C-alpha cells in the first residue's frame, strides 16, 4: 500500500462500506469498458510490433519497474530488441516524447529515466499509449517488441502478453476504488499470461488466481553505490551503522524493512511516490550516511550530496517464467510478419 493511501483501504470498516455504492458503479463502468474493447465496440490499436504489458490491478507499488527491467534484459539476452513505453508519471513535459540520453526525471518522470539507464533500451513516454508505441517504433526501427510499463488497464493499446506483478499487501481490503485500492477485481488477474508474486500469497488469494502461470519474484542487491557513481561499498560495510533512509516510492516501508533486515539501523524518511526532491529534503546535519532508492536517485543526482548512497536492486525471477513469454512472442511475431 502506498504511503499516501487512505488507511481505511486496509480494512472493511465503516468508511469503506459507506463508499461501496461508488465502488459498485466504478466496477460496473470499468467492466463495461473492458467488454466494449473485447467486443470491438471500442477499438484497440495494434502497435507495429508485439506488446508485453506489465501491470497490476491495484493502486500502489508492487515492483513493476524492476519487473520491466528484468524482462527487457532477458529479451535482449535472447536476441530481441525491446523498447519500453510508459506514461511518464511525475514528469512535467507534455505529449509524446522519446527519451534522449540526457533526459531529466523532471521532464519525463523518474521511472522512465531509471529504466532507460538500467536497460539501455529505447524509452518513450506519453498518456496516449498507442501513439507512444508508434513514435517509439518510428524513432527506433530496430525495436521488435514493446514493453508497456503499468499499462494493464490501457485497453486502447493491443497486447500480445499480459504480466501482472502481484503483492498481496497492496490489495488491501480487496474492494475496488474508492472503497479500496483495486482498479479491477482480483479475478481479472486470471486472464493474464503470467503472475509474478512479489510475496507469498494466502490460500484464499491463490484460489482466486486459478490456473494462471505463476512465478516468485524477489528484489535483492549486494552493494551501496555513491550518489555520483564514483564508489561502491559492500553491504557488510554498513552493517550495524545508523543511516538516514529516504524513499519516495509506492511502498517506502518495504525499502526501510529491507535495509533493517541487512543489519542497518534505519532513520526512516518516507515521501509520497514520485516526490520532487530538493536539496533540503536530504540536508541532515548529523554526518550519518543517507541511502536512497534507485528511483529517487535519478532525481537527486544533481545535488551530489556528500555521503549519500544508492541501493541498486534487481528482480530475481526463475528462468522458466520467461519461456512461455518467448513462445507467445514468437507466434505473434510470425503472424505480424
């Protein structure tokens, strides 16, 4: 659950119950919208190449960005040339934009900049997903597959594969907006091609998922890197030390818990997701190290504050999870040809 999410989303209390009529209306409208796309009453636009959507049914951080990075790296390793599209949430720019090597998070958003730097793949952003996909392919003709970051509900863009990243803690009370955090009911996940489980799920949720293929996903790192990138330090060098941990992500507590689990004493500083950091946000006067997430570091790098470190993490997912994706993309690629 995001740090700014209403507390009542976690429970089926009176506040959530009072909003159930609006949730029922939201669910009805969202279901009709999806049916309209499936029936052809609303047109889904195909991209020039196959599209893999990575998304979630709930509001809040569930690990989609690391999953996108993992997928881009794996597809590249298998001889493909992926491109990435994203809404560019948090960026101030307008329209469709293909990222340049010096793109700033203030213009295109923090996640697109991070994905571009980590993968080396072409990245484009904008609210109109079909237009973004076309622009990316036009600017980079070698791209033969598109990964859509957080695009599960963007049915205007056709897709060949759907991957849902699932963290049960983000599902809250299991009700749709505004009584709960769900954009679509949990049963929607059963239509996906793959579910990446960011944490173990309960027996009740497992039953709801049905027979959809599932794979575990963990996030792990082995070192801290200075904000300017000039130095790296093993995790062991920070064990037992007190640090300021700063996070403007969907679920800051997960980052704080991870650091604490590695033996650090954490002074937590949570900020809203996609927070626009300023030097004052990191101006601690006690000489203790400050540790940031990678996503926040792309916005804080211009400050280059002394004794500020980044904790890079990677998604660890079994290789077997990739095989059905490759097979589906191969079929769609032949059909497109």
